[in-house]
C-alpha cells in the first residue's frame, strides 16, 4: 500500500472523518441514529453513492466545463440516490420504511458533493472511488457508533431489529446488553444525538492531543467559561 492510499484511508476513516472532523451530514446523523442498525443502513447507502459518484465525476472531469460542473455533479448524484432509493424499497423494504425520506436527502448531503468537488474532480478514477469508499466507511462508522451509544443508553440493546431491517442473516447482531432496563427516552430523541456527538467529538480531540504529546486542556473553575 503506497503513501497516497494510506492517506486516503486515514483521512476517510479518522483524520478527515465526515462527522467527527468535517461536521457534515448532520441531518441524517441526528435523525436516523436512534439505533445501530439504522446508522449502519444509512451509512452503507451513503457509501454506495459516494463510491459511484466519485468514480463518475472523475471520469467526466475533463469533459464537463467549469461553468456547469456543479449542476452536472448534482444530476449524477441524484440519479444514483434514486437507484439506491428504489433498490432499498424493492429488496430491503423494512429498512427503507425506517430510513424513509432521509435516503432521498443523500442528494443534499454536503459530504457527497464536497468529495466530488474537492477530490474526484481533480483525481483519477481509481483514487476517487477509493476516496469515496474511505469517506463512506468513515461516515458509516460514525453513524453506527453514535447509534449504538444512543441505543444502549436509551433501550439497553445493540443492533435491535437487525434481522427485520437487514435480513435474517443478521439476527446474530441483535444483543440485549442490559436486561430488565427501563430505558432513557431522552437518548432516543434529538437532544440525545447532540449529547452523544458532543461527547464523541471531545473524546476524539482528547485522543488526538494525547497521541500528539500535547497537554489535554483541563477546566479550572469559572475560567473554563472565559470567551
């Protein structure tokens, strides 16, 4: 694996993660991460769009003029999202009913158009497809982790209804982590999503500072609120 490939994977999965670094795609991140299953399904659908859209944008980058590039990219992305939407409706209807309109809103996900403009429009097809895969898997990882944390605290389960939404083969993923647990409704509601995202962003920042050997800031009384 050469340095360019390693950088693409590192950027997509961690350093330039769509959610944890770029803070993009907040609409699906907050809306569908009420469980790990929903986050995984939405992430994989977005990954499919990212991979193919990056490859298509890269293949037409020398043909499309600068003046019309954005409309062309949006048309390509919209066509791919339509195919994904119809495919989920046909073969994974239970998951489609849960994700609903958020599948169609992949068209408006800044991460998809952003990678097309920032990377695929300037790089070869293979590298662009790899970038789409890395960014998509990073997005999937973020949505799944947020969904699992919210689901665990909110309902005491992990990957609930995986067999219903993804198919019987995924029944092994369903775990009752906390038995006889009443649940915390707040974590399933939108405020829970923002709370979990904030904690994970803080944890990521702490880890990166620790790895870089820099001191981790410690709040010291009222001074922590100084602007």
